[in-house]
C-alpha cells in the first residue's frame, strides 16, 4: 500500500491485494490502523513518538467464574496513570488478564 499527496490537496492511495494494484483519488483518507498507521507513515514519515510506545503483559487463566461473557472489564488505577488492567472472558471458564501502559512508565 502506498499513499501520496497530489496537487490541490487530493490524495491518491495505491493498494496491492492479490497481485492487483489500483488507485483511489479522494479528498480525505482516514488511516484508522493505529499509531503505526501506514497512511501516517507515508505523510509524516517513520518518526517515533515516545508518548505512544506502549507495553503489555497478559496471561491466561482457567476456572474463572462470575464473569458476563458479553462484557470485558477495564480497571484504571491512580498508580498507573498511563495504563489500565483488563480481563477478557474467554469460552469454557478461561480469561485473558493483563495490564498495558506507556513504556516510559
């Protein structure tokens, strides 16, 4: 995938999928693929931003009870101002439990 800015603020995005390439011309492109966005890198370069480097640690637990399988839990603590703790219910009484925070913390 590539993105280049052309005259009059138009954006041309060339994508390759399955060996085929094509171009789309648009007045606006939303790169909704996160901080490491391919679109962002094409327009702003491959700069690193320390404020967006994060780290996560997770584990999987069996025998977790009392969770609603339709909801996840997110917990925020004053001791971790740049992160949060999560619990994702999984099938058969399992859960993904972890913590994520900025690397600088």
